[in-house]
């Protein structure tokens, strides 16, 4: 060996471990072709659509859309009737209902100090900073708020009606007593 060959390092051809043999093995080739097939594979989580399923699905969507439309119209009519009846019930009492803040939807609770429901369906919200906000509960976007406070509205109506009935009974009882006494006085004066 020469001096020059001894002092120079010898290089050895090494194939890096990260290099993958891209030539398919003939034994594995059918499995590889099966897994890379262009035929779409369906999984249980993917809905299968067929030519028959699409019109049925569209028909179902159309029916549901029609039902939504009918329900929205019915809801509007019921809300209108609700406030018409509430107006008729409360008009003799000239009442505005104070609605407790705890009955309001959660997103209002921390920012509202008081709320009042007027006979015409407006919910007046008094913010903690003194600002007023008026929600028209007959508007569709406020129907959820109406539903949330309906329990308290019914409780307040019951209380107003029961209190009014009790007051009327006391007045009638008092007036019956007074009227009977006046009848006795009148009878005595007419006989004499």
C-alpha cells in the first residue's frame, strides 16, 4: 500500500436507512392495488346516497320547511292572542307587571336591575347603568324571552286576580252589612 493511500480515508458506499425501496414486491402487489383502488370506499359514518335517496331527502326537507313555515305562523298568532288576552285580563286592574330579573334569560341577569312588562307586550329592561331597553315580545326574535318569563307572568296574573277577588269580596260583604243596616233605618223612618 502506498503512503498516499494509507493517509487518505477510505470511503465505503452505505445506503441510508431512510431510503425506502420503491419497487413493489410482486407478492404484495395485489394488496397494494386493492388498497389504492380508485373505487370509493364507504365507512359506516359516511351516509350512502343513491339516486333513489336524493329525491326522498329533498322531499323530506321540503315537508319540514313547510311545517316550519306553518309553525311560525301559528306561533305568531298565539303570541298575538296571548297579549290580547293579557290586555283584557289586566286592563281592569291597570297593571304593569314587574318581572324579576331571575326570570329573564341568563344573558340579561347581570346587566339588568329591574324589568317591567306592559300590557301591550313590551318588556322594559332597566340596565344597572340606568339605560332603558325595550323588547317587543311580539317580535319573533323575542319569543324565547317571552317563553322564559311566562311562568312568572302566570303567577303574577293569578296573584292579581286572587287579590282583586278577595278585595271585591270584602267590599261586597261590607256593603251588604251597611245596606242591611240602612234598610232597617229606612223601615223605622217609614213606619213612624
